[in-house]
C-alpha cells in the first residue's frame, strides 16, 4: 500500500481520502517514511514538519469523518520552498542571516492552502534568497538531482523539484524570478509552472526581485499543477501587484482538444550551444503536438539574446533594495560592532553568502549615482523591447514552444566558480519573467545518460489554460511522466 | 568596456553596507568587471525612443483607509521574538544619537 500511496497523483490521493479509502494520516505517514529513507541521499528539505503535518492530517481526517466540507486537495501533503512564511515555523531562505527566523504570519498562498485543507510536509532547500540555478548557493546544503546524485537539481527551487521527483512529496510550491521553477522542473523531470505576473499573491513570499517574482506549482502531472494553481490563484488586497481577474477552472479547460491551436517556434531558441539531445527531444515533442492537430510556425523574438543582460541588471537592482532590510535590527543574525554602521556591515558581510553579496554589489553599482541611466535605465528600456517581441508574436500564435534549458542538469561544482556561465543557464527562461507572461516546463525525454529534458510552453498573459492544455495533451500522448528515478 | 577597480568595489560595498574580506574584494573586482562587460552588449541597441518598463502591469497605488488596526499581543510577541536584541517591547540597537 505504501508504494501505491507514493505513486498516486495529488488528485487521485485527494479522491481516495475523500472517499475514506485512505486517511490523510496514512498518506502523510507514507511520505514521511519515504523522506526518512530518501532525504539523506537527496537533501531536498531544510525543515521536515513531521509533528505538525501529522496533526494537520488528523484534523482533516476528522473533518471528513464528520461530513464537513473540505477542499479539492484536502489531506494531500505538499512541500513548500523555504522562502514562504508558515506561522510558527522556521523560514530561512537557505541563508545564515535568517537561520533562526520564525514566521510571525502566513503567506497568502499558505492561508489559501490551509483553507483547502492541504498538509505542509516540509520546507524545501533553495539557492540563498532564490539567487542561483543549482541550489549550490544554499547556506546549508546542496540538493542532489534524484536522477543522478552527482548532478545539480537546478535552482533556485531545487529542493521543491527534487522532493516531487523523488516522491518525497506529491506536489510542491516554488518561486520563479528568472526560471527558478521551470529550470529545476526540467532538470528533475517534473512539471513546474510560473503563472502570469499578478496571478498569485506574493504576500508572505520573501522578496528577491519584486517586479519578476511569482509563486507557482510543481507536480508529476499537469492535472495536479492545474488543480494547485487554481488553489493558490486570485486577487489579494495585501499584494499591490495582485490582479483582480477571474480564475478559470483550469482542470475543465485543459481537456479541450488542440485542433486549430497555433504554436510558435522561435528561431532564437534553437541555436548553437543547445545540447543535441535536448534539441532532438524538443523536436520530437513538436511532432507529437502537430499530430494532435496543432499548427506550428516559425516565429522570431529578435531581442532574446539581450534577456540575460537585462535580467542581471534589473533583478540585482531590485534585490539590493529588497535585501536592505537584513540589517541585524528587527530579525535575523546580528554580528557585534562597535557602532551601528559597523554592526550593519559585519552583520551583512557575515550573514550573506557569496552569490547574494555579488548581486547586492551588482545592483548597488547599477543604481548608484552616475551609472543609473547607463545600466538600470538602459535595462528597463530593453525590457520594453523584449515585452514587445512577445506582444507581436502572440498576435500570430497562441503558445510558444522552446526547450526549458539549453542543457540537461550539469555536475555539482561545474559552474560554481564562474558566475556568468551559471547565469547563462537561465537563457531560455528569463524572457518570460521580463515580459510577465506564464510558462510551464513539462518532461519531454531523457538524454542517453538518463537525465530528464524539459519542454517549455509560454502563453499570453492570464491565459494559463492555453499552456496547461498544450502540456496536458502532450503528456497524455507520451510516457515520460511515468518514469521514476531509482533513488 | 567596463573597468572596475578595487576602489570601486570598496565604494559600492560601503554604499551597500557590506563588509568584504580582502579575498572577496579581489574576486568581486574581477567578476563584476566580467559581468558588466557582458551587460555592455545592451549598448549596441538604440533605445532613444523606447520607454522604460519598470513593471509589466499598469500599476496604481493601493490605499487603505487611514485607520488604526490593533496588533494583538500575540503577534507583537512573535515579531519581537525574532529580534536579535530587545528591551521590553522595543528593538534594541547601539546608541545612534550622541
């Protein structure tokens, strides 16, 4: 039975719990057992919420046994990236500076999940403050790729991706600023989605780059991601960038067929430097979708090559302002200093890791007097050009298909000493954040070394149903999502 | 081409309130120059007539009513518990004003 529980999708698990074929406590125990066995190898979690999860599960079971109304995913365990607040539990952002921080309130997404009776099984590892593409920047540990423990799981939401891939959780939440959900989903062979900017409230998500950050789901199937997206979406007065538009019933929408769907294939994404096996897997995926009635055409997104440069001005600039709050006064780590200034400098110098410091330096430089126009101002203007690329393209097509990442997961340590090379691993995911559009990564094959490959589907703003539908029909006609890593 | 000196790094670190070790200063001088060099490719583009995008949404400020809302003692305590140093219901720091 335990193995069965781990193989159920979140939707299947919820149905069984509601039908009382299985209790939430049994489901949580199965996953805690799996964590006990697998976590020492994968290291996906910063904190496992064992006691709290069992208590939450018991409460859900009681509600169901009394015939009370419960949410659609009631009783299902979920892993949460450790940059979202859950009242009374540690939230570290995988940083030394927040090592002992305890959340005083719930993030908006957590409040929604609680209302829908989901069970928090643990907080997952990330690159410190979500800055990175490999989880190697975590102050605590590097998460391993469940398909090959010598490889990175991707990042920054590497812990969430690896936990779902290795069946330590059926679903998880991550956050995506430049690809931090989609790239690890691609590396770990799971589904990962970044919704439209403004679709999901950022209240209680520890800020990295506020004009780019967005929370989204991880799962093993599209149906589960659609259900989880519906659960966390919607207007929130506490986030001034939350948009008040209706949330569709994604699970009904995604079953509509693909006949007449127009798919754009941007020529700038099929370039030199793209791994041959990745390219082949994506090309095979395109054929599958064509056979299902979709029409493909080549399109152009001419400013693609500038996206990484724009991102590495805008994101660090916003980060340098957002991270000013870690000053050793109200929360977090404090180093001793003779006066206030020395205390600030030592606290921040010793509390932050190398990548966070590098980005604060880059952002502070771009915003500093004399350089503002040349760097931050320029990057904002080119951001407009990148947005317009997509606006033009979406006049002709409904969705855009690309590889999620240029290569499969690389070896731990391979890019650790070369920040620029690391930044370039986000080359295919960054534009989506700059333009604010939704994107999803769905498994589309394996390399000869057994590493997963991801297909990225990008859509129009607030048309998540289009990309979910495309990915759903692709998944239904392929077998990739049925494979599990032997870890 | 961007040229970053050790002095630039020290100046920016001071602005950002970051204590850096000698090794870090050396490393960041080289790395920031390399990254900014890469970013300089943006200068190939003519953006004279392009408006900036600071945000993808047409943002309006959201106001709430200017009314006091009470913070429960429980929440106050949860917030203060995270403080590195406190005195009663206050955050405690070194003397700021002589």
